[in-house]
C-alpha cells in the first residue's frame, strides 16, 4: 500500500522544493532594488498603484459560495464508493444514490432560485 | 521501519501545527496552521492504509472546511488583523478543565484494549464500503439522512444571508 504512495511523496517533495526554491533564490542572491522606494515595495497590481486596504470585510454572500462548495465536496466523497460499487449493486441500491443526488440538486435549485448565486 | 519514520514525521507535523494554531496571535495565521494540521492527519490516514479517508481529508478538511473558515474570518471586521491576546481572565479555570480532560482521555486510552485484525485491508475495501453505504440493513438510512443534513445546511445558510 505504502509503495503506491511513493509517487505522492515524490510529488510532495517536488512541491516543497519549488516553494523553498522561489523564496530561497532571491534570498541567497540578495535580490533587491538598489534604491528602495514605496513604489517598488508595492504589491504588483497590473501596473496600477493599489489603493485601500486588502484586509476588508467581505460580504456574507461569499459564505454561500464556500458552503455550496463544501456541500458538493461532501457529496462527491459520499458518491465515490457508491460509484465504485455500481456494477455490484441491486437496482434499489442504485436508486438510493439517485435519490441522494436528487435531494442535493433540489437544494441547489432552491439556492439558485433564491438568487444566492448571483454575483454582487 | 519506513512506516515508523513516516509516522513520526506526520505525527510531528500534526502536533506542531496544532500547537501553532493555539499559540498564533494572528487568527488568519492560526487558520493556515490548522490546514497544515489537517494535512498531517491525512498523512496518518495513508499510514493506516485508508487512502480514501486520506483523500477525503484533503478534499473536505483542507479544501472545503479550510475555505469556509477563511471566508468566515473575512466576514468579521478587522478581527484577523489584530494581534489578539491568547488568554483571558478565565485561563486558570480552563487550564484545570483541560488537564482533567487530558487525564480522563489518557485513562480511557490506557484502559481500552485495542482490537486488531489479522488480515490486511483488501484491495476492494472501497467497493465494500460503497455497497454498505446503500445497503438498507446497514448504512442506507444514515446515507440518505446525510443528504437531508446537507440540504438543511444550504437552506439555513441562504436564510441567514438573505435576512441581512
């Protein structure tokens, strides 16, 4: 079992290396502007000077998007073993999974009809 | 041997990140440490030969719950910017309760005989789980109730947001 995860561990090390590499190279080479100014230390935003704070209070509406994402993430995790067993299931067992999907589809339609998915 | 080394590594990641969660003075940093703790637990699931739970841990906890907590923080005004104090005036009472909880949990942990099985986890264990999930005699009912629970969570959230 663990041998199958060797590749995942390898990818993990590559990802770790890439992250450290991008932070480490400028640090090692001491890459910094010769003359520092407030313009140069601004975060880059398509060439425009950013204004205002980044730490602002967001609308409660965004929470709905995160929650819809969570609900369908959980649904996917529930449905995956069901889908794997699909060929070994009786008809009513397949129907149970379909009911599961239909209930959540109804919830999605409800959220949609309420206009909670409109961009504000 | 490899398993032991990996267990120590992932256990250390989980514990260190969990300690960092409660000692971080910035709430946003605490959330990021919490995600690292979730990752450590996913590694422990892999060592337990439960790759499905490891994937579910990454999907749901690191992915969805992490995003949800960060969104919840972004809804609060300025809370995550402040260097919040770590203790309030009830810290002594909490310390006593925490030690008591630790004592009870340790006692239960030591007292319980942990059953083990001889056979290894089969390659089609996930299919067995899928069959058990929709078997009316086993987890069929909880499976359907889970979908109702998810629907309730969505409707509740929409109701709360609409009221504002």
